């Protein structure tokens, strides 16, 4: 099926067109000013999508039935089909067939997160994981169009030893790579949307991974160096051009700093004077322990100060800091490594984990929050 696009507008990504008639791919030197300049005839009769988490519909910490239906490739094809009168585009995904889904960990599977407000008057909520399960094998004999894999990075695509439960569900042979799987179906059009996981996992972990590693050293939370990413992506595109007759739509990596998850705040907490006094009282035991530790060892552990008479400039956000000195209490437990942000620091906010059970120290709530420093 051939569809002609006179005007193409996308919500947060721009298509870069790779013509299948070329023998090799060269990165464009200039950006297209407007997507509306594209005038294309694209064959969707056997479209294939090569992408990461965002192209699968992975959300809420899991891939589940409802999220997979909401994957953007599926929504795009549905929108196109609504405009077609007769012939419809077939778009098959490796159906997860799980209501609460699978997070990707075969050893301890969990499902999607759901929101919990601990009390009606709370203005923050907690994320609670549901029970997950390992999905069944997908039947490739019925066909497949969305080859995207949650968590995949650029170096995984050509790796025949890549071991991922989502990929293994639709993998035809143990020795094939994801790129081999795409090429084997002889697609008419390939949408390539890779690279976000090469950055996102590093960013979500608070920029704590390594950034200048070799191909064999890059781990889950490390940043893929630009030169390695560029070379590998170029090799992938060249193989697709040489081994298929498909046109290729190469998608830009979106500016994920615009995502709500990565909105950051300055060091000051947004509370009133009355709230500051109440919060400060919760840290009295904590401040006593750090004061005692500092006086005995001479190693400073900063107290948490929310004194209402000190003024708002001292009411700074509380975060974890693993670089703080260890403090072991008399009962053998460890004092949480938390402190307040200083002037010039910012914090990335994400959803806090469930609150501690009754009887835990009041500051445990803060140590359970998934917040990371961003300098």
C-alpha cells in the first residue's frame, strides 16, 4: 500500500529520510527546517519498527496490554487506517497478554506501577508495583511489525548474544540479532527510533554512570559515548540499506529534558513558615545523631534545618547523598545519608516509593524517595 504524504507534522520527533536507492548512509549536515517540506510516497504494506522502550509502549515501569496498545507506532497506523476507505494497513505487535504487565526482570518480575495517596489530604502520591509475570512466547508465524525492545541500546541491535526477555519472545533463532530479525521479513518501510535508552538510563540514575568507556565496558547505567553511538548507528543503517529495499525513516532522539520526569528545581523547598516548623521538628532526632557523630569524630555531617524563624532561604530540599560519611547508630542501623541542597544545586524529582511502615523513623520517608542530585 502506497501512501503519499504532502504534509507531515509530528508531535516531538522529526523524520530524517534515508533513501533506499543509496549504497551507504551519511549523516545529514543540515536539519530540515520544517517537516511540512517532506513530500513522500511511503509503502506501509510491510512496515517494521526498530526502536526501544518508547516505541513498545513501555510505561508505568512495565509493558502491559493497555500500554502496548498505546505505543506511538500503533497509534500512527491506527490514525492512518482511519483515513483509508478500503485497504487497511496491518500492524502486528508481540502482544504481551498481561493486564499488569512485565517490567523486564525475569528473576523478580513486577507489573506496572499504580498510584497511592497515603491520606486524603496528601498532595503527593506514591508508586506501588503490582504483581507481574513473565509473558508467553510470541507466535512469529502470524507475522510481526513492531520489533522494538524495551531497554535496548544501539550496541545491542547487532549483538547475536543479546539476552533480553522481551526480545527472546519473538526471536526466531538463538543466534540471530535484532537486526537480522528485521532484515529477514524484507520490510517495505523501516522506522528506526533508537538512542533514547543510551541516554535515558544514564540520566534516570542521576548521571552517576561512566561516560568515556569502550564498547565492551558500557553497562546499564553508563552513557554510550557519542562516537560509538554514531559509528554503530551508521553501520546499522548501512546494513539495512544493503540488505533490504525498504525506505528508512530515522527519528531524532527527543529532548527528554522536556519530559515531566526530568523537570528540576532549585535548592529551596516550596513550603510555608508554619510547614517549615513542623518539618523541622521531624528531624530533631536525626540532627541529634549527626551532631553527636560530628563532635566525636570531627567529621561534619550537616543537620537538616527547617527552623521557621530562620527564613525561607534555609528551607532547602532534602536529598540523598551517597558521598556522606557513614554513621552507625547504637542499635546497629545506619543513619540515612541525606542532606539539604546547597545554593547552585538542583534536583531531579521522580515519584517517591511507598512510605515506611509504622514505627520507622520519620526521616525514612525521605531516604526512600528516588531523587538524585544534578550538578
